[in-house]
C-alpha cells in the first residue's frame, strides 16, 4: 500500500489526522507533501477537508488512486467565527461538500459528525482522534514549578471560548489562590495586527489583566508543540456552546492526558461522555481550588485521565483500523 498525504506542514489537523498516523502505519511507502508530485506512484491520496486546487478529481481519473477525505470538524461555521466571511466569500463549505461526495472514503472523528457526512457520502467511517503516547514528542515529562500552573492552549479562533474564563480568573486574583498559581498561555502569535489585537485580549482574559503571575508560549511547529505542556499542572478547556463547536473533537483532553494533567472543561460537546470521576465539568471556581490546593488529587486525576484515554482512545488500535480501511479500498 502506497499512500500520498497532501497537507500543509503547519496544519495541526493534518498532523494528528494524517501525518502522524500514516507515518506510524505499516505500509509499502508514504509521502507527505503540500504539492501533488509530478512522478506519481501511489494507491491512496489522503487529504483533510479539501484540496485547494480543483484538479484533484481529474488527477484521480488520470492516475486511478483512491481518494480518502478526512474531516475533523463541521464545514458550516458559527456566524461569529473569525473565518465566517472568508468561508462564505470563497464558498468553502460547498467545496468541502463536493470533496465529501467525491471521496472513495470519508473518515471523521465521532458519530455526530459521521451523521452529517452520511447525508453526502454513505462510505464514512469513524476514526476518533488519538495520540501516540510515549512516542515522538508525546512524552510524560513535565518541568517542576513552585506555583501551580493553570494552562490553556489554542489559537485566536478561541477568543470567545477563553472569554468564559475572564470572570473566573478575576476571582482567582481576588482570592487566596493568587499567590499559589501561575497562568501559562500556549500558542501565542503576533504575525499581523489582527493576531496581535486578539491575543492581547485573550491574554488579558486568562491572566486577569496580567495581574496574575503569567507566561506565554509562542506557537510552535506541529512537530514540537507538545513542549508547551511541560509547563502545566491543570488544564482549563473552556468552550462556548454552539453548533460548530459541538462537532469539534476532544483532542485538547487527549493532549492533557498524555502528561497526566487533570482537566476542567466546559460541559458541552465534544467533551461530553467522559466519566465525571475522570474529567471535571465546569464549576470552575470550586474545581480550580480543589486541584490547586491538593497535589495528590492532581496526580490522582491526571493518572486516571491518562489510563482512561490510553484505553478508550488507543492510538495503535485506531490506526490499525485506519490501515484496514485503506486496504479495503484496494481489494
């Protein structure tokens, strides 16, 4: 089985959904690139959502490969999403749907999304997100800290989500916890005015206007982004309840699990379904205090989360299913 993965090197979705799984999969050969090669010798072409050029279907006719399209979130954005106008202007949702319809196989992250895909293509299979714990960058190591580190990581599209924590962090500041914690923000970027403006607001939300001890990690390449988790003791995962957000994946929880970091999350999809003795749902003030004040509890909850995710979202098992699905296209 010879696989061509078409994705961008900076794509987190491409990394977790295609690059890493295919690189660790048993196969004859694979190539990961963002340019369709002139010399073509592959059985399967794997893309995420859509290929920006309209020639992928003609190329399939020419070379006879099987097209596998992976989707990890919904193609219809909330109207407040940063990319809402761009998506509408360029008809991105229409283009994604065309790729879904044309695909020989569509893979996605969970049943809710599979139901949406099924309307366009009945050949859809669920491959949950998974992390290859202990392999490559995904080690369990963390740095030591005198302060308990409250950690959040993401991009500027999460401003509305992070805003949920604004009053929470102000209450932390005005409590006895202020001398016990440090806020760590991961994913910072300032490549243009838009990013600078939004990140300034996001940092303000999470650090109580920089009055709490804080540090920020600049966004790292996908092959080394997990370094940010070295500075984390409790991960906060706020998510605004919305249609688009409900079709996201639970990757942020899986990432925390790899280092045994307990999590407090918004009680909404895609995070519903985790046992309540494994994941803390909201009650931000109460749960932050409980975890900050009890190191043994942090260790216990982090270990339980790792064990649960290692079993429920086992990378090798899920990737073996991916391989079998790919092989079935060639028989």
